[in-house]
C-alpha cells in the first residue's frame, strides 16, 4: 500500500509508522507567546489545528506511536544559548515574563500543548531546547525502542522546527513524510518553499502529501 505523495508514492512499511507532532504549543499559536514576541501574526497557524486533530485521532485509533514535542528551556535557562536568547530586537525574550508566563520555559502555561491536542497517557511528550527534535533529546532512543522506520511529521512552523526535525530524521535513516495541510508557517511562501525543497531532487529530504491521502492510506493499510 502506497500513499499518493510527492515526488513519488510513499510505501508504507509492514510495521506501524510513528506520528511526530512538532511544537503545537500555546507559545506559537496564541497571542502573547514566543511567536508573537518575534513579531509574527500567530493566527495564521490556527487553521491547521483541526487537521492535526484528525490525524492524531487516526494515529490513536490505529495504535501508532505518537510523539509530541515542545520547544522549551529549563527555568534557569542553562540549556538556552545566549545567542538564541539575544537574537532579534524583541521587547520580550525567552525566559522573560509574558501574559502566559515566562516565554518558552518548560512548565509555564504558554509552553503547554494546546488543549485539543494534549497528549494522552502512553504518548511521548518531548521538551526540546533546539529547533530540531533530535538535538539534546531522547527521541532517537524512543524510536529505536519501538522499531520505528517511518515517520509522519506535522506541526509548526514548517521551515523552522518542522523542517529542522525532518532533516535530522532523514540523516538518521528514517523515511519521512510531511503532511502538507497539517503544517504551517508565519510566512506562506516559506511553507510552500519548504514543501518544494523536501520533495525536490527525488525526495532529498523525504515526501509530502495531503492529510486526506495519508489518512485513507493509513486506514486501509493498518485498519482492522
Ligand atoms: N519562529 C519560528 O518560526 N519558529 C520557532 O521559533 N520554533 C518552531 O518552529 N517551533
């Protein structure tokens, strides 16, 4: 069973693939979080929420491994390079107090995954200090423990944390597919460029496909 994808059909493995949901936390989609501190219109990201909800429900129904990530730093900022904290000309920076608590700090209200996508028991929730989900996290060990070979990516933002994580996964030998309408950027052109560059050159980073194709193929391949 294949998924209709770019640049060519994505072959589903015998064993269940994993779903990786990148950084669907209040910091990026709600006013007053890290995303808006950088000067972005965060409302642009909200349109993917129902799509990510649908994919998450299918992954749960099929018993897939689900990994949620959050971009998060320790309260003492010991895992936040000064270069990252000082980048940009923002009035409020990582670790500073905002309307949803300290920006991008683990445990603060703004760092929580949005209500409708909250992880369930048995799902992994990874706090990651970098843009990539593999950097300084246990992600690779978790995937190895579960014999995962194929990964489906969604979340925000497309050209920052999603693309970085997908490239890290690609370099580690995983077959990766980015779900087109389940990822979003503050810059629509950057989203499109990222989708294009992933599947260019014969799938140099992996595949992309709309959620409808992904969901119907997953259900036919792994459903009862
Ligand atoms: N600023 C931006 O587009 N993204 C980030 O800072 N982090 C993630 O992409 N999660």
